C-alpha cells in the first residue's frame, strides 16, 4: 500500500474506553495493521462548527470529558498526546485553498470522539493529534469535499480518521444503557440500515451514499440528526476518487449502536 489509508471508526458510548466489548478488542488491535503514522488528524462528530472549519492548534491539548452519568474511572482518563501546531496551520491553509472558511483555534481539547478510540488504538499517546470540525448544518456532499481537501495528508504519512457512529439513535441507546443491556438484540431497523450502507461503501456507490437520507432504509430512525455519520464522508473523501472500502469491523453495542469501522484506500 503506497499511502496510509483513511479510516472511519464508530467511537460508540464513552465507556467503550473501559468496557470489554467486541469493538474495544478491535480498537486495541487496530494499529497493528497500519503503518505507524507521523501524525493523526481526526474529524470528530463532537467538534462542531457551522459555516466554517475549525482546526485544533494547541501544542498540549487537554482531555475533555464531554458526557455524564458514567463510571467515575472514565473521568480520570487523560490522553496526553501532543498536538502539532505546524500541521494545524498547514491544514487550515489547505482548507482555505479549497474554498473553506478555515481557522486554527486554541483551547480545544480532545473530545471523547477522539480520545476514546485513540486511547485503545494508540495507548502510548506518542503520536501528535489534530482535530478538525464537522458542520452539523451540512450534509454528505460537503463533508466529502472536506475530506478531499485533506487527501494530501495521506501521502505525508498522516492518518486521517473520521470518528462518529454508523448508527446513532441516542433515545433508543439510552433506554438500553439505563438498563445496562449491552447485549440487547439488534432491531431490524438497525441491521437493514447498516447493511445498506456497507453494501454501498463496498460498491463505491458515492451517489447513493450522498443521498442516504432519502434512499437508505430507516435512515432517520438510525440518524435523527446526521452529525455522527458525517465523519464517514470525511474519511471517504480523504481517500480520493476511486478509492476502495474495506470493512475492518462490525459489532453492536446496546443493540442499536452499530460499531462498524472501514478503511479507504
């Protein structure tokens, strides 16, 4: 493989960081199948900005615990990976050159969409990490274009990750989380949506993927709002036109959180 792939990862519930699930085990082994990147750029569903793209620029980002109601030990986790201010500036300039209103921002720590999967996949926290925002007011086409503007990073051995959730109905998930029902059965409306998306990704059917909101079965049930799916499109765009998709992982947490992961190259 001449270039490092881009990845989409479903980060799931924050307590994936301390749980023992199929997705946890997958994430722990993820780095073993990749070239060691010189830096990691994460487009995370928990970093939102409307009408512009923000790029985290801190040299030593803090760890953000942007959730409530979980085991106390989860709030004690810190992910002390460095940032890379020079890379942040390069990314912002590249985005601006592609027509985005982009800026580097300070005091933006690692949200759980970043540190939860990275703490499992790269536990040494010795690779610089930069975060890029998604726009909750924009859809797949915008985020594909955003990813395309980041595609140059792959030739520089920078790992581009879209961190979101393949399915993300929080109302349904919280009902099962409250009951501690991690092994809940997966409803048909979840599996049919996940199967449809997977088939289109493997087939490289970008036109269908861009229209997922109207074409995919149970799209609105799985994504009442679609910000958690948009990192998938960033990762897909970063792979470039004609890139193939490889499914790396598939499992379910609490029945309704599909934990799929894909590589694009």
